[in-house]
């Protein structure tokens, strides 16, 4: 959402850094560009002017600091001001001493209020709470049914009655107490525009419920209209915060930068996608860092901790240290990363990523093609890609709907990635683990002590059962006993030495 604003800021700060010393005139010129960039981003004019005035004051006060260059002082001042404009600190939810903690949602129709209710219930569940949803939107057809469908994904119950919405909300509190639910999220009716009937209904509901929090759900794509809506609702009911939806859209982001300054209540939560999981508490400092191109590594780490299976990650690292990372592990890791959301969003959270890479279009279909290729391989091929020859490559390509060249490219890229990851963990170049002491036999051959001279095949690995250069294609034979059975039946390839069977 803030790409255009970030691009403007990048240009302004790049010019400042290219100059060793900054005069007052240069700083004034830069701040004028900052103000213009904010206005172009659809930030309220009064808010943009106030931001620039406070930044200018901080720059004058920063003249005493010798640890930063003048350009760094300007960036620091802009960053601090953006954090304050976006809310200052992340809202900390305080739970009621006597459950349930009631959360009332308000907003216009089409703002994503019902979806936000389910996402908020999921968020509370992640915090160790036991929420209940109340469907009090009795105006819009199928609104309660939509809430039930979304709630089933989250694993949360829904209470609703087909009568008066205020009475439904009040009975929802009683139901939460009866069921032992400690959080109650109430979804209310919306309107196409702010009207008296809507405000009267939400006011009566607030007086009956006495909610711990009243959140206004605002569509971030509506720009300054979102601020106008927030002002109207704030006049009718006391708002404790704003939930911004569609923050992943291509709007200019002025609503997010204006609502706190104009209305006085912070942004509490933000929805950044269509998935139920694309929802989290709003962090002003992290958002300011994203706008200024500093990335958001904390959000990336939290997403990884939330979505990636810790046991799977530790198992993968252990295999890498032993040098046993194969295509099965690669596929498993790819599926773990997919849980974190679109790759373009993950790249945007990384600090220091070039603009060209951030703007690059990431084709999520490529991941599906890679997955199809790997799933078209046999278990032995996934464990040891070295056994994949021309005929196997053709079979894999046909099974996955790709060209043989695509299979070759994947194998090449996997080998390079495998070597890189092993090098990072310091396992490349290590000598192989020593086995039992070897002893010489007649003819000068060296065999492991205790061996009969016949090497027991095992699944995967060059020179073993599935190596076509040694034994040919033996299908699914995975053990010495199976190999013996094939030999006695006369089904071994001609290239296999028959002696000893």
C-alpha cells in the first residue's frame, strides 16, 4: 500500500545522503518534498503540515547530536514522527476481570467487518483465549451464515438470534458466560453510508453491552473517506481503536497515516490479505520502518514462529548438518514457507532488499510446478537425485506436466542450494564417517570386516540398488532378500553379475 510513498522517501533521502553537509535551506527543501509526498499519498493536508512542522523542530534540536550525519538525523526524525502518527505504541489488550471481555465491531457495509470478526476471534484464540462470536448483523442477507462459515475455519462458535440485534448481543453475553467463553466478539450491521438509524442501533448496543473495546472496521482503500467515517462513528460511540482492512491493496495509504491524528484513536489491528491468517496487531514502529524502506524483520520472525513447525525446522537443520538434505526435505520446507503467505509479502519484509527485487512479480505458480515435479518422483529418486537419468527425467516430466528441461533445471538448482546450505553449516569438505576396519581378501580386493564380500544394497545412493549404471532398473526391490528372489527367478538384468546367487 505504501509503495509510492516509500519510493518518494527513498529519492528524497538518497539526495540528502549524497551531500556531506546540509544547510537550513536544503533541509527546508527536503521537508517540503516530504510534505508533498504525504499529500500525494492521500494524507490529510492538516496532518501532513503538522508532521513536517514537528520533523523540522526535531531536526533543529538534533543539531547537538554528533553521532549521526545530518542526513541520518533527518531520516531519524521522520521515522520517529511516522511512528507517532501511526499510533505510537502497539495497543495492548486488557482483559476484563469478570469474563467475558466484550469487543464490539462497527463499520460501514463492505468494509470487511464480518471477515474481520472471524480473524479477530482467531487472533484471540492464538493468545490462549476462548472466544465466542455473536452474529448481530441481521440486516444483510446471509451475514450470519457467512460468519458461521468463517468461524468454522477458525474453530470458534457463533451465537445469533433472528430478532432484535440489540437483544441478540445482550443474550450473547449470557451465552458466553454459560459456555465459559472469556472473549465475546460482536459483529454488527453496516450501512452503505453513515445514517441516523445505524448510529442509533450501535449506540444502544454499546450502552447495553458496555464493551471493553469498540473497534471501527475501516477499508483502507477508501482513502480520506475512511477518516470521515471514523469521525462520524467516534461522535456516536467512544472508539478504542481502528481495524484497517485491505492493507495489502494498491491504495496510497493516507487513511492509515491520518486516522490517529484526526480521530485520536490508534490503529489496533490490520488485515493484510484474504486469508484468515492474514491478520495481526498493528505495530506503528514496524510500519514506519516499512515505509522508510527499513524492512520489518520482527514481523517476519513472528510469522515464521507462528506458521513454521518447529520440529520440522529442527529436523531439517539436523539433516543438513549430517549432509542428508534431500528433495523430500526441500518439499517439506517449501510447504512450510508457503504457510507464511505470498512470497512477494515475505520479500517486502526483508531489510535492504533492492527496489528491483521488491517490484519483481513473483509467480506463485512456479512453486506449484516445483511441487508437481518432486511429487512425480519415486521415494528413491527424492532421496538420491543422482540416479535420475534420461528415461527417469522423461517419466517425471510427463507425470508432472512439464518439459524434461524443467526437471533438469530443478535438479541443478537443488544441488546448488544443497551445497550452499551445507557450506553455511560447515558440512562441506568434511571427510566421510569411518566405517568398520577393512581387511584384504584374495585378489587385492578390500571389503569391510565382517562382510561376506557381497555389498548389501540399500534404497538410494550411487552404486546401490537404484543406480541404473550398476544394477539396471530393478523397480521397487529395496532389500538383499528381494534381490536374491529376483536372481533366483532369472529376472535380474544381464549387466548384473550372476555369480554367487
